[in-house]
C-alpha cells in the first residue's frame, strides 16, 4: 500500500469515525435517558452473557505472551536485524507505565484495596482475610493480564510496521488473513473504525473517571465545588497538556512528561515508605504476590457460576473489558516507541515491568488505606464514598 493510498484510507476512516463519535456524543448529551438505558442494557449483555469470554481471552493473552517470549521467535528484532532501541530503558519504561495506567493508578492505588477490604466478595468485611483478598484482587486487576492484552496488540503492530514495512494501523495486522485487498477495502476500514471507536470509548471512560476523582480530591483539600464548570476546566487543562505533548513529538513532549511522571511517582513511593509503616508495606507486597501467584489460574477464570456474580461483573470483567478498549491506543503507542527491541525484550518489558511497578504501588498505598480502615481513622461517610466511587 503506497503512501497516497494510506492517506486516502486514513482520511476516510477518520471522517467516518468522527461522524459516528459525534452522533453518539450528541445523543448522550441531549437524550441522556435513552442513551443511558441502552448503555446499561449493552453493559448487562456483555458482562452477564459474554463475561466468560473476557476472562478466557485475557488469560489466553497471558499464555500467548509466555509462549512467544520463550520460543524461537523471541530473538526476532522489531525492525532490521542491526537496529537499536530508539529510547533508553528508563524512558521506555516511563512511557509504558504512563500510557497504560496514568491517573487511574493514583486514585485506585488506595481506593481499590480499601474498597475490597470494606466490601470483600464472600468474606466478612474488615478482617485479615478481607485484607488479603483486597491486595490479591488489586494485583489481579492491575497486574499481568491488562499488560499482556496491550502487549499482544503492540507486538503485532510493531512487527508488521517495523519488520514488514506496513502502515501502523490495526487493519495491517489482519493482512495475512484478509489479504492486501481486504486491508485496503471495506473490511480493513471497518476494522480501523472499530479500533478508533474502542479507543474513544476507553479514553473517554478514563478521562471521565479521572476528572471526577480529581474534582473530588480538590474539593476535599481546597473546598472547590464539584460542579460541571470545574470539571470542564480540568478537561481543558488535560487537553492542553495532551495537545502540547502530542505536537512536540515523543522526544520533546511525551518522553519528557513520562520521565517527570515516573520520577514523581517514584519519589512519592519513597516518601510514603519512609514516613509510613514500611514493614507492613513489605509484608503486604510479599503476601499479596504469593496469593496472586498461587491463585493465578483459578482467579483468572473465576465466574462464580452458582452464586451472585455481580461482583465479578462489576469489577474484574469491567476492568478487563476496559483494558481491551484501551488496547488499540496503548498498543499503537507501545509499538511506536519499541523499534529495535527483540520480541522477548518487548514482552518482558511491556508485561512484567509495569505490572510489578503497579503491584509495588498498590502494596505501598493500598496497605496505607487498609491500615486507616483497620484503625478506624476513616469516617463512615468517607468509607461509603470510597466504596461507591466510579
């Protein structure tokens, strides 16, 4: 596919995606009740009737990553055989971490373990068993599975883009199945449109949750009201930062922001460990990691078939469906910054490094939250808000 054909296809895909997204946005704003009703029905169908497919798919992604990493294909470079990585390892990790987690980790690092501690599935709230469940479950939701999901898309895009010279589009991955004509035609366009729509849905969800959480935080700290105007201002600030980093490019924009983000996160963890119950944090990480590994397969495929599966639908399936929606966006970015690395290096870097970083974060800040819950420091109102947070 030459550059002119790629440009024409990209333009048509962009225009169609923009029209569909605009229609849905207008519908959600001006016909909120009907939009909410349909969204709830779709969510119910996806989680209740097809929830098992998310669990199976995400677990299969993990298995596939392990197989590829240790197979003969692991030595293949994502680019020419003599190519070198474009970014140093620390900056690469920083961009991986920022792309896949972002603001969600900051809020849920405390809120999720505390939520599971207060309202654990099938256990008595506020007990030692509930604390173990809280940490293990947080590791499961933010650990290897979502990163294996991102890795699959990113690896496929990087391989076809840097090894085969194909455009960095989701449809390029399907060329061995549908052929070059299929990629250029309606099937390829439909694939790219669906990828864009999934990305918009994933980013919108993250932005919406992030804005609500930030607004709630500044309301608590500074008394700034939780209003639509404040939330719009937060969105505008986010948008300006995003546009600047995108326009400046990876080297002068996104890389710098990601490096700052990594150093701030690391500094915050160090301070928390120094002033907090550090032995408790270490034990929490070791114990949580052991339970996570020991129950990895059973928890990965747990549906609670003969009980109330509302918890599984609301937490695990929602999280993993959300990460699948994020995959085209995160995968494309990961592919873009990973040229010159071997497939094995790519898989270990993308799956293990951010997952372990997330677990350490949860062990530090999650254990702080659980300790506050055990000591009774948090009021009933605050604990209720945490459990009912979006």
